[in-house]
C-alpha cells in the first residue's frame, strides 16, 4: 500500500477510535418542549445530547434511568429538506432512525426505545443533556484568568503572522477540541480588530489534512460552508485556519500571509 495512503488511513482510524471528545449524558426527568430543553441544557450542562457514533448511542440509551419514559428529546433538529443538524451546530454524520423515520411531519428528534424519530418541536417531553470532557477532566473555558480554569484563552490584538514572540509567554495558538472551547473562542474574538482571528490550525497540504499546531488531529470542527472540506490549493501559499470575529464565527481557510489577530491558549 502507498505510504501516504496508509498514513491517512491510520490517522483517520486514530481519530475515530480515540474519542477525542468524550460525552457524559444526563437524563432530565422534567418535561419541556425542544427549545426549552435546549436552553436548560445550555444553562446547566453543555447542550442537548449530541451523538457521533454507536458508543455514544449506547451511553445515551443507558442514561435514561426511568424506563417508564418513552419519548426523550435529543439535540437533533431539521434545518432543511432531508437535512438534520445537532443543536451544537455540528453536522449529523451518525444517524439512528427507527423504522420509517423520520416521516417528514416534524422538525425535532426524539429517542424511543434506543431509536430516533421526529416529533413536533412544541411537544412537552423529557430530554437528555450532555457534557463534554477532554481526556480525564472536564474543560471550562474563559477569556479571563480564573482559579481552577483548565484552559485560558488570550486574544492578542497585534496584527502579525510571526508566532515566536508570544510562544515565550503563552503556550501556543489555541486548539479547539470541543463546543465548549469554541464558545470560549467566540466570546473572546468579539474583541478582535480584524475580520478573522488565527487559530492553531494548519493544512498539511501533501495529505490534504488539517491538524492543530500541537500535532493533534482535528476531530471537532466548525467550518463555514465551502471551507475546510475540499482540497486546498497550496501551490502558491500554505493555508491556515482562522475563526470569523463576526457573523456565525465559523472557521475559514486563509493564506498564511494574511495579517490577523490571533488567540493563544494557556493551561
């Protein structure tokens, strides 16, 4: 097998089995409509439940400790014809629909006996929230110094491309491994003086892969449409990843010569 292809397959396998972002599910024994449930989860946990694979699905199902409850909301919502998206904004790459579901008559997803179906979003149902953890500890993110914070984000309002000057004082450009870190980034970049802000994201052109400067694989992602999912043209200049400081604050691919504010992370 070609060595490059083998390396790509190896990295893909590592990303899928390492569970870069692990979820803890919490069954909420209260009834709310889908939007109310989403608000509750965001205020008390991370979000309405997101499911990426069968392992997540098994944990989600086990979290329902009251077997008399039939329908429970999960964080899946219809955003277009035959298109579903998680409450977190992540695309729905793993689906576990029941027989003849979704039937097209409703825009929010629930779980029934371990399989999914659609229900009207204003129905009052029990629901499942999730927290995200990275490694062995839960991540909290804040733009300010705070005792007990595991990740601090510091925006550098200096327009430059050289990284050597701040690596002496901070850890590195930020790596975004979860929704929670992304939300911290979104809060911080509001203060930026440029339309986008550098993340620690770079394109490994030979393999057409995006990696963090820390060397970690990109498992969680938040790309803007048309960015990060197609082969980059690196013939003229290398490509780096940035987050928009306005709008939906999604990630975009830019030539590395662009001069932007950037975000450091301190652990």
